[in-house]
C-alpha cells in the first residue's frame, strides 16, 4: 500500500484513506467560550418554584456555556401592614395563599399555600442567609441543593422555612451541621453576605423574581424577567454567546432521580419531552421497580429515589 494518507475513523471504526484536505484550520477555543449567568431569586418566590423544570433542563443541557451564580434578591424582609405586591393583590400573608395556589395550578409544580394563612412566613431573609452560609462553606452546588429542599418544604409540605427549627431540620437532612450553619446565618457574617447579594441585585438591575441575566466578557448580554419557555433561555444564551450553543444529551432518568432525590411529574415531562398521559409508562420503562417510589400530592405525582 503506497498511500500514506491513512486514518482510522473514530466514528465508524474503519481504517482507510483520508479525505482530500491535508490541512484544515481549527479553533479549539470555541467550545470553551463561557458567559456569566446570574439567577436572581428568593426562597419563597413561587414563580421561581414554577420554573424549576425549565431551569433544570437548561442547566443540564447548556451549563457548559456559563458560570452559574445564584443571587438572593430579598423578596420579603417583614410584613409592614401595608400593600406588599398590589399588582398581584397581595396586601398581607393571607393573600399570598391564593396567589401561590394559582401559580401551582398553572405550572403544575404543586403549591399548598395554606401555611400562609395558618402560620405565615414572616421573612424570607432567614433562609436566604442560610443559603449564603452554605454557599460560603460548601459551594454553589450544595447551596443550590438547600434552596431546592427549602422550597419543597415550603410550597409542597407546608413547613415554615422562616423558622430556625425547620431550617435546622433541612440542613441536617443534607448531612451538614445544621446547628452551626443556622447559628452563623444569624450572626454578622450571614447579614453581611446577604447584603452583598442585595447590592449585586441592584447593580444587575433586577426588580423582580425570577430574573436571569446572561453577560459575556464584554459585559453585554440579556436580561430575562419572569418564567419563560425553554426556547427563550436558549435564545438568550445564543445572543450572549454570539454563536449557537450545542446542547448536551439529557441525563438518564435514573441518574437524575438519584441526584435530585425527588422529582415531580412536570419536571420529568419537561426534561424528556414526555406527555402528561405517558409519564407513568415512561418512568416504568426508565427505572427499575425497586429503585423508586411514586406518590401523589395536590393532584400531582412525584417520584423519590430509594438509592
């Protein structure tokens, strides 16, 4: 064989003569291009709970393109006795219950809401400070896990995450030192870290939650306010990057459930483009019977990992 222009093709596994192009120009920097993504939120923001299915898929498929930074925005310091959100008819805690239920029914991310009548959260600052302390000592990923667990407890299981015993229970369940973390959150460090987020929120121009801001190296980008469809976030990322991002394959459901511990039907539907009527058949196909439990709350199915 006299032709030295031979290759073994990685995709086909076949070895043979290479193509005509002996040399081509490549740019290996394109795949490492990243932007900063700021997610301005609050532990008691119902609309932030509603976008969890969309946000999770966006992070799983396009997270390689951005540095994800969660920012606490400070939704409720305390009830002052006057209107808090007149546009949504919210003048006091009892008004929140109805608003939350509407958000839950519309998004199909379950929200009970009766807590805000029986034992209302007086401030979102305590769980926000706990978030900041976990972020400081254990990193963004663990802090984001706390935010998820706090919202599950508040919106679905009707626990007051403004109270120290509830926060302690949540943090301990994450196998962290709840007593130390909740204590530090109430000290000067917790207050200072949260105030830093409030300053950043103002500098980013965020006036509501959720707000997602994507900024490139030139400090130019997009601001997306409120819950939007999945394609809206992909379009924003494309604009901030200045190129079309290539999505990763969604993780296997078994991997995702083991990682997340609990997923609602809407989250699985959103991740894998499954119809509501097909959710149970899809789960049964993807998971072994002894690896999960299925339960129902507020008319919605949810799945928990047994691993």
